[in-house]
C-alpha cells in the first residue's frame, strides 16, 4: 500500500547511487524501446545530489563531491534548481519562472534529444531541505508530458515518510514516471535501494527484451526482509503521520529560536527534514567565507553538547545545517535539539567573528 496505483515494476539495488543510475538507464532504454533513437540526454539541476558513480556524480549539482573528477565526468545538461531564499523573482511567479527553465533547456537541446529529467522533490542535504515554490512541480509535469520526457523523482532522502507524507512528491498533485527510494526504505537497518516504475515503462522494456542489470548484492534477501519489517512498522505505528506532526513542532521551535537571529537567513523544510541557512547578514544574505568552515564548527559544537547535526551544502552553497531525526523523536528531544543548535550557531559565529 506504499506505491501509487500503476507503479507495478520494481527493481531493487544495494543503495541510492545504484538506484538512481538504474533509473537513468531505464529512462534511456524506454526511449529506445519506444523508437525515440535520439532521446539520449538526461537533464539534472545545479543544486542536487544523486550518487557516487561517474554518471550520478556528474549529473549531481554538487561541486564539492566532484573534486578531482571534473575532467573525467561525462557531461550532462543542467538547469537552475529552485532556491526561493535567493531568488529575485516575485513570489507569485517564482514557480513558473523555475519551471520554464526546464522548458527552455529542452527547447535548446531539442525535445527529440531529451530522455528524462531527474530531480529531488524537496532538495536534500545539497541545498538543505529547499521546498520549491508553488506551482513548480505541476508545471514541470506538464512540460515533461508535452515533450515526452520522463520525470525521474529521486526520493532516496525524502521517500518513505521523511517529509511527513509517504513520498515527497505527494505534497503536490503530481506523480513521476520513475520513483527512486533508498534510505528510509530499510530504515538504516540494511543496505537497500529501490526503483519503482509505471507499468508502461516496464512493459516497453520487456517487449524490447532489454535487460535491467542487477548489481551483485541487489535485492539481497536479508535487506528485503528488513525493509518489509520497517515498512510494516511504519504503517502499524502510524509513523508517517508522526513525522508530519513532529515536523510541525520542530518547525515551530526552530522559528521561535531563529526568526530574529541576525545570522540565520531561513528555516525551511517539510516533515522531519529541516534545515537552517547561516549567513553573515540576513538582510544581504552574504555567506561566510569557505575557509571559515562554519558548518563544521556548528556540527562539532553540537556533538560536544550531545546532538548530531548534518552539514549540508555543495561547497558553493554552504553553511547549511540539516536535521533528519528519527520519526519516534519526542517533543522534549526536539526542544533539546533546538536548544543545542541555537547555542552551536552562536558559538561557531563568535569563533569566526573573533568574538
């Protein structure tokens, strides 16, 4: 009862990288099976992360994780990812603005050459829980349909309850063509990723007799058993709803702590995927210099005080602190998380500023 109706084809891997690469390959094979011989381009976004293989690293918008590989990575076209905090377009047209970047890129490449668009519904740690503006995903879905481009939704981080819905895309009235899951699928108890596709995609690949290759440990029986139990517990204990309610409580506590903080530009996210962005000045949005290593200082101080925070960003996007607590977290524990984070930010900024 997890997958939307029509998602009948499943391919299991050992993790998110393999799953995203498999999804990309399926999209290419589907276009070939449909007779679209020139549809070989896959478009990514400039703030994103999809994996560690050459292909998934290349299509990821994450300069920090490409260092030393740049000359060898196969090129993929990309567009600008939604980043409402730093967008100068009026809010009421922001969703349209970002979506039309995809349409423009497809037109520039030639729709006859574009196989798929891969993106996270809510940008994960690379951008720090960035929620796209209203209307963005609806228009992207329309553009993909118009140009016969498959929409691959990377939900390795956002899937299986993390954002307070079963899948992150369900915050909007859309569905992808290929859905990728990972981390929450087995709850961290075993290495597992999954690719879930519409019946039409699987049927086309089967009719063309195309193979979807497994990695050595893909669909490992023990990992699949762990996932089955995790997904059962999530339903039995209504933990997706808990992710939503505890996420709202976490959001409010973060707003209480940082809404007037001079060095915190924004609190953002959905469910139990949240982040803050730290800046020199919240009015100008000036970033601290890279060599200040501000996020590392925040994480170190948090660890010293008993809470682990996840440093986000891409190198270019930086000073992002992410939170993805367990769905069973309590209000008292959230209070502790926010208290520790507020102190860690103040301590880290003081060190950089010489205070």
